[in-house]
C-alpha cells in the first residue's frame, strides 16, 4: 500500500517563482506556523491512529511492516518521526532530509536528545544525499546545507551505536537536490525490501510489442 503526501513549508515563500499570495479569492496567503514542528505531532498521530488503521482494515496489509519514504522536507519529517515517535514506522528511506537551515541544526539536536535518552530504536534507516546539493546556485536549496549536515548527522548516529538501529548512509555522485530523488527512491526501496520476487514483464508478456 503506497500513500503519498505533499508538504508546504513556511520556507516556501522564500523560493523564487513560488506564489507568496494565493491567486484564489477567499484563500489566505501562506503564513509561518507557530507550533512546534508546525503541528507535525498531530499529523503523525493521524497517520498512526487513523490512516494506518483504515488501511489495515481495508487491505491485506502487514501491520508489522510500515515504511516511510520522504525527500527534502518530507525526509526531514521522517527524521523527526523517527526520533519523536519511534515505533510508528520500522523502515525509513530519508532522501536529502532537511536537517539544518542557515546554521540551525534542528535535526541533529533531535538526534542528540534521543541518544542522550538511552532508548532503543528498532528501525532500518537508509539516508541519502546528492553530492552536489550544497553547491546549488539557488539560495533556497543551498541554505539547508543538505550535504554537510548529512555528514554530521550520519557520523553522530554511527558513533552513537543506538541499540536496534540499522543505518545505511549513501552519497550519490554528481547529483543535485532536484535530480537525486528518483535514484534514491529506486535504490532505497530495493535496499529496504530486496529485489521484486516477480519482476514486471519477466514472463515475456511484452515480447510481441
């Protein structure tokens, strides 16, 4: 079962070419959130207590197999979920996760707090980044410091040896923030679950086309 979600950040207003005001009459402009992680806890609770329950009641889903995949801000939310709500997912694919912004290393702080708690973390985590992400000319992409913060967080987690955590870190050469996510997702899903038992078209059904 694949469930997708789009995220709108309060940083969106800083990205060139993105609308600062809504073109729809009666719809308010984007405003900065005031809650911790902009209400992420409520969203994660909804996923755990409502969405997952609905999926598992309506489909032949495995209750003990829950994976999260996210890129950029979606990866940042996954990282936040990993440390703030352990147990919601048991597998994570975090592609170019949002870890820091203009020197504010909020993702690293959360990791440090979790490490200090001494808790166990039963999860398989694949964290990836593109080699050239921090050299992007767009200020909105350069400010999050995707590459340098990735290395700092990866080193921190490797040294901590959190019980139960299976961590893999990968850097994709020559890739930018915009180009890396298809590669990260393709490789990451295979790394989390292995190759498909029955690859598409393996039976030769398309040989005549």
